[in-house]
């Protein structure tokens, strides 16, 4: 996407007290393809700034009531995301320096030439877009090596064909598969295959949201919306505007938040917490679930109307045990990632290869990645042997008690393997419900999520 094309997605707020100029700018900029809003004075402009996220603000310096410098200071106190271009018919060097010092992007004197103004807007928007992308990158939990799909099996190739077919559409996508199967990788692949590839890819794990934090995280909030909300804040929906929002573990979303999500899907609008102004966004949603949403609907845990709304384009990710041909290439890929910077050529013994391919991988690709990384850390030479794998045939010690029979043996395994297997069994018992699993294990949800990530069992 070219800079000129991208810039026309800019959302602009004009704060100008002269009605003829304000209306002229609004008409001409809308004609050029920008999304434009306006305010006749500093007070109403600041209110709109608090209610919605803009990419660029055009701010007049000399206005009745609150002047432009004061408005600029208050806007910058609220948020440093939008770029603010100030202009006035009474320009001085001192005023220009003060505006730049307070955080203005640029300073123009009246009368403003439209082509010059558009050029400055486009450059300001590009800077703003890069800032949003940097924020989105920080929100992504996964590392770069997780955004590569490695696989030669026929089933995974069919999934990739589906991804490339769905990618260019703007329809929302539902990705289903077991924990650790790589749903986020395929969500990223959908985004990369779309026309939105140059815009933000934002991720949120709905399982980590609760009733108290979900609305603020997703929708954002205005100043004073709740105790401690000293500043307005854009939510993930706004950060993903013109891009893709990946909502993992969507089955864990609270029911009252599901109602608001359905409204966004149907109208492309929402309101920040405490706000009284609808915000329109252009977001492509990719949802993921490790549960069968039909069963969640039957249990009353997921809204049926929302399920039918998001289940238009469905992608099923096969578990690793159903594509054993991918285990070896994935293992070498993870070795390369774990030993990046090393000049040594790593190998895997035949016995270790046999163990890797015969194991059932309940934690799927994530468990394989963690297993290989652990083996690389423990290895004393550039060789992965079977004794470095936690599921290799356990060592046995002879029976020592007189009551034991000759065939009895004591299996020696690391304590972490016992804990991992126990957590896996508990999750299966509670149908992968993280809250119930944490309660059964007598640990908090945060501790459970940490262990799930460590053992490659997380969603």
C-alpha cells in the first residue's frame, strides 16, 4: 500500500472557530478521501479528542475562550498518539517554538494552501501509523519464530490453501484447534494474505480478561470513567482500526462483553467506557477457540447469535499427532531458533527421532518447541539424544523391597513431568476450563497460565 493510499485512511479532527474556513477544510479534505470531524472551539474540540482517537488534529491557535496553546497542552496530557498540526494568522517565531515544545507536529501560517496542508497531513499520518504499529508489536506476545508455519504434511498444506483463499476477503474467520496447535500462526497468515497486511495485527487473549477489565481493554475508556482513570485510553479495537484483531480463546469471553462484541460486528461501532459518542472502526476479526463452540452454546456459556455470526469462514487446525510428517522438520526448525548465532551443526540421534515421532504430543507444536529448546539447553554437545527428552523410555531400578515381584520397577522421571501430566489430566477432566482447573489445582489463574506456557499446554 502506497503512502498516498494509506494516508487517505487518516481520521482528522479540525478545531477552528472561523466557520467559513472550518467548513471549507472539511469539504475539501473529505473530497480528498480523508475521514473528517470538526469542532468550533477549543472546549468542544477537546471533548471530541477525549471521546475518540484521531490520527491528525488541525488546531487553530487564536480562538475565543480556550486558546490553541492551552488546548494543545491539554490534548497532549490526554494522549500523545495523534499528531497535532497548528496554524494561525498571527504567527510568530516564539509561538511556533512554544507549540513544537508542547508536542505539535508542525506549524503553518494562514492562509494555508490546500496542497501544502495535505502534504503535511500525509507525513503526520505516516508518523502516527508507525507509532500505532509499534504499540501493536509490543502487544504481541509471540516471538518472531512463532510466525513461521513449518509443515510438509498434506493436511497442513490443505489448511494453508484455505488460509490463502480466506485471506483476501474482509469476512471474519474462526480458527479452531487444540491448545498449542498454532492457531495464532495461522491467524497471522490470514492477516498476511489480506489487503490489510501493511496495517496493525493486534492480539488479545480473551481467557486473560475478566468482567472488570474486558471492557476497558477492548473498548478503551474516557477520563474519569472509573476510579483511577486519570487519562482517556484507546482500546484494542481502535488500535486494530484498518487492520486485524486476533481474539484468542473467544469462548472465555464474559457473556455481557459478548453482547457488545456482537454489536460491533453488526454495526462497526462501539463506545468507550464512560463515553457518549459512537466510534466507527474498520477491523477484520480473526477468532480462535480450543473448545467446540457448539458445546459452549449448548451449555449457555456462549451466545448462539454470536456463534453463527463468527462461524462463516472456519479453519480447523489438525493436532500434531495427526500430522507426524511435520515433527522432524519442526524439530530442526526449533533447533535452529534455539541455537541462533551458533556456528555448530546440530543433529538428532535416530533413537531421539524415533521418540519424537512416536510421542502423542498432547501440547502440540508448542510442547514440541519447548521440548527442543530444553534439550538444546541441557545438551553438552550439538546433538539431541533421547536421554534429553522427558518422554524417552524411563530408566528403571531393580526392586529393592522383599514384597516386590521380579517384574516390578520404579520409574524415574523429573518432577516437572509429573506436574505437567497432572495438569493435563485435570484440564481434560474439566473440559479445558481454566477457571475450574485452577480451582481444582488450588492455584490462581495467573499461576496456571504460567505453568501452561512453560509446559506447552496453554491455549
